[in-house]
C-alpha cells in the first residue's frame, strides 16, 4: 500500500476517474486494487447508466468507503465525455492530481505509484506507455497491437509530438495542466480523446513524461473499441495535422518575407 507524499504538494489530493459501462464483473476488483495501491487516493466511478448493474455496485462501494464516489450519468455518451465530466468534478472538488484509469483491468492499479512519482518529479502529465522501453502488452492479438502502434505513429508524423504512445489512456495530470488545456473545447468522444489531451498538453508547453507500463487485455466483459472509434481518431488526427502543418508553412513564409523586407 503506497503512501504518496509530495515535496510541492502536488500529490496532496489524488482522484482516479474510472468511466464504466457494463463493468459489473470488474469494478469492485479494480476499486479494491486501487485502494490498496495508493491508500490516500480517492476514486470517482463515472457510470453511464450501465444496464448490468455496475452503478448499483458502485453505490455499495461508495457507501462502504468515503474515498469512493459515484457519478451517475444519463446514458452511454462516450469515454471522452465521461472523463471530461469527471475532470470537471475533480477540479471543482480541489483535487491536485487527476488520473484516467480504465475499469476493465487493462490498466494495472499497482503501477499507479510510478505515474504519481513522475508527477512528483516535475511532470505536468505522466502517460502510462506501452511502447517505450520497459512497456509491454499481454494477451493482445497482433491486429490490435498494429492498430495501436500505427495510431501512435500516425499521430507523431502528423502532429510532430514526441510521444510514443499517444493513444494510451492510463494518465495522470496535474490540476494546473487540465486547467491550462481548454477542456471545454475538447470534442473527441472515444479513442481520439487521449490524443486530443496529449496534443493540447504538448502545444500548451506542459511537460509530458512517458512511464512504461504493462497493459493486460481484459478477462471479463466486452471491449468498447469499435471501427467507428478508430476511424474518428484517424480523421480527427489527420485534420489536426493538416492544420498544424499549414500553420508551420505559413509561419515560415511570413518569417522569410519579413527577413527579405528587412534586408
């Protein structure tokens, strides 16, 4: 059980946000593991009105533990929307570090102290990474790995960000980082949401540090990944990239023109 303390107070109040939709088989185990891994952390379960009873399990966990909180949402509105609601709730409650964490067991709670240590060492955003040295995936089909690696490579090429696992969802943010990246302007719903946030953090001049993690394929329930989510990510990333590269080109042209006029 980790006791997280911080020199600058960054880790004084930690909130782990777990979006859920039909995760009745996983949510209690994940919650218990998180509470054992980082004893002082609070947990917000943001449930999208799961028909399998996940919300009722979350309510029971909250009634038994004052570090567990539940947000009942009207319906299935997407991973990004659930995280945004959770971030706003956490910021309003005064949490200093906010963590995005899947409910399905793919993100291992025992690795959370590594992300928090990176924040304590000065990172503005600590990103759990499968594709840096020391990172790995377990029980993933090669097709899924190729989609993930390809998505991150596509993002690096178009956006020019120095992040190897841009699509990873196990992340820790300083509250000041989330306040500085214009959360109200984030429109991405699914797979692309993680790219959107790290892209905003990099553009905003925040320090993003990748921390190696072991990503484990879920044992129970169904993956929420879909073809539509992947297509959304490719389209949005390409559009952002075109805009970014055009901005770079126009900036270079303007600088050249100014240089010629000055001479």
